[in-house]
């Protein structure tokens, strides 16, 4: 029997985009015959992995893992909501969150290289991801993750599988959990007004300036209108200034002070946030095909 070399596995993987271990198995079964091994993989996995790699993944789940003062949260995307209920996909997402917490990878690429096996795929998380693409038939990707391990307590909250929050705090655990739920509901962008990103403030100021110009008010009054709008915005999007969802008579900051709790940071993930989803316009597609056919004629 022909020896299966690493270069042979790499060559087959490049041709089929199949997971490394699947390539090795196919080559072994085909006794080193590259063409036969490729055929075996096509039968087993089809061309799903290769074709799926370019498709938009705007659905998905947020999962988290907390152990003591170390916590992690990750967004894992797929193409359709149907796959978010697949046990293998969910197992992959949960495993990824745990790996982030335990190994502190530098980035998504480093996360993918961590040891992990599932559903017969491996030996790395990335190989499992590619294997499941072939098995399930949809593209899936690790989008972003957050790891908290600064010595503070960790509170986490998942609203279903689409919204996740990590809160780093000292003090009362119930209060921190309430803050996590508040963040999921009210979606602040920063702890305080001073922490709101400059680009968001500038965007709000631009909108306020346009509205003031349309009002036709004198310059001094328009300037006050603009500043008032910006300050209102800062209050609405900063966590400590927001009205607490469980008590509209106090702000989040006042609630935290009353419970001797100090929130140091929070992270909010909403599945698909910022990803442009593909919207199929079949009428336009048909019209384009008709036009192309007429041009050809």
C-alpha cells in the first residue's frame, strides 16, 4: 500500500476544500490514488464546502462560557436560521466559547488552530468547522469573540441565542445580572457619556445640524438645538445614564450605587449586527436574464 504523505493530503485538500482528516481517510481508502480519493470525497461531501465558502453568513448564535473570574463570549454565524437549531452547529459554538476562555487565542485564526474534535472531524476547531460545512451544507464562520479575565467577577446573559452580554463587575451578583439583562434590552454603546465613540457623536451631531438648518432658527438658537440633541443622545446610549429597565425612577448608575456594585465593562453581541444580508430580487434577476438573452440575439 502506498504511503500517504502530508503533501498528498495537502494537494487533495486544495482540490476539494475538504477537511484534512477526511482527505487522509479518502487517500487511505483509495490506496494513494489521487483521482479515486477525490471521487470518494465528492460522493461523501459533495462540493458543499467549496461552494459554501463564499456565501454570506448573517444568521447564527451567540454563546458564552464562564468559569470563576474568566469568561468568554463568541458569535458564530451561518446562512439560515434553520442551522442555528442544529445540534452539531450548537456544539461547535459552545466549544468555541470554552476554548476562548481556556486558551486566550489572539484572534479568529489562532482560535481555529486550537485542538478540538467533533462529529469525526478534527484535530483542530477549524477542521471541525470545515467538516461541518460539508456535512450540513451551509457556510459557517467564527465572527468575533470577547474574553474577560481581569480578576473581576463575570455576569453573563443570553437572550435566546441571538443576543449575548458579558459584564465585568465587583459587588452584588444579582445587580450585575440585572445590568446584563438591561444591556440586552436597551443596547447602550458605552459605560458613560465620555466613553461614547467620537464617530458616533459626530454622526449624531451631523444629523442634529441638518435638522437645525431645516428649522430656519437663528444661528445661536440652532447651536443650542444641536448641542441639546447631542447631549440627549449621549444620555440615551451610555449605560450609567440610562433609566434602569426594572425601575423607571432611577438610572442604572443610581441602582448600582444603591447595591454597592461597580460595573467596569460590558460587551454586547447581537447576531448579524452590521452584516449586510443578501436579498434576492427574483423579478430583477429574471429581467436581467431576459435582457441578456435579447442582447445575445
